[in-house]
C-alpha cells in the first residue's frame, strides 16, 4: 500500500487459550472461547461484532494448530482463521502478525480483541477507531476506576485471606479492555522486542515498554472479560440487552 492510500482496519482475535481459570473453577468447562452464551459460542459474539462494523476491512482469528472446534463457527464472510496460536496470548498475536506480512501493510491499523469479551459492540469498535485513528501511537478501550482500591498484605489470616494494608489513590487509574488498536509495524516491533512474554499482559504494555503512551478511549462495562464461571450470568445479562447506551451520563 502506498503512502497515498488510506490506512485500513483489521480485527485480530487470539483464541488459542485453554481457559485455565474457568476450568479450575469448574471442570465442566473447556476452552472458554467456545462456551455457549446466549445461544452461541463466546467467540462467535466477538466475531459478529467485528463483522457488523463497516469500518473493519477483514478479521482474523488465531487458534491452535489442533483446534477442532473453530470449523463449526465458520465460514463467516469477512473472517479468516490462522492456525498459528502460541503458548501465550502474546505469542499468538506475534505469530499472527508474522503470518500477515504482505497482507496487512505497515501503516494499517490492527485491532486486537480478547475472545473472552463477548459483550463487544460494533459501536464500541467505531468509537475506538474515531478516537485513535489520528493518534501517532494508537490506543485502547478502557474504563476509569471508580471503586476504592486496596493494596493487600501477606495472607496472614487463619483462613488464608489477605488483609488491606493501604488504600491506593484511584486518580488516573484505568482498567484496560480490548480492542487495542495499533499500526501493524509498531505492534509487530513492540511484541517482537518484548524480552519477557509473561510480563506482557496486553498489547498496550508492549507498546508502553518502547516508551510510547497509547491513548485511552472510554469503553463500557458490557465489554468485560469472562474469566470465572460466575461471570457467565453477567455476560448473558448484557448480551440479552442489545441496545445499550454506550455513553456515560453527563
């Protein structure tokens, strides 16, 4: 793509995880991206959001080589499967970016989204793009922290429970969501340069490690991450309400 051509927007959903915390809470759960929520697999909700957003050129989903469930969700127009999932989220995203060399241009935007966030709405994708497309770095959906934050000390209670040893000022604290949106080349360089995959908990942290400051775009609680079995009912509650006001009341 030449410099005169407009940058495109690509969705990228890493879905090679095994849902260890979900399975640890209840052995009946397998890979949580295929857990049935509101009538369809969790991953399908995220894919549907990207497909329904007219700003997205194409969406790629990353699964492990031996994934035998993804074919039941596809084919979907506008979605391609990449069977190059890695041992970590970061490895899956980096493997996918390598596979997309020559397909996605250096200046194109890549929106990486967690498969375990089924409450994503096309309007949130559009809001992120509108808020970040002119930023020199990129950005992510996030929520400002509104609860009082406590720092826990060692688990000294007989039950193993922790104790609060300090209250942390919440000013300036945000909870990261996804999608996280960066230019292909910057995202590739940031992940490729990361020395410790375990320290990279999201794409923005890799970009921050290079000295950049991604922009924060306010998301919505409906876009929360399903992690434990008790999250399932909350996710289904949000999914049952198709028309949610995504703007915070004045």
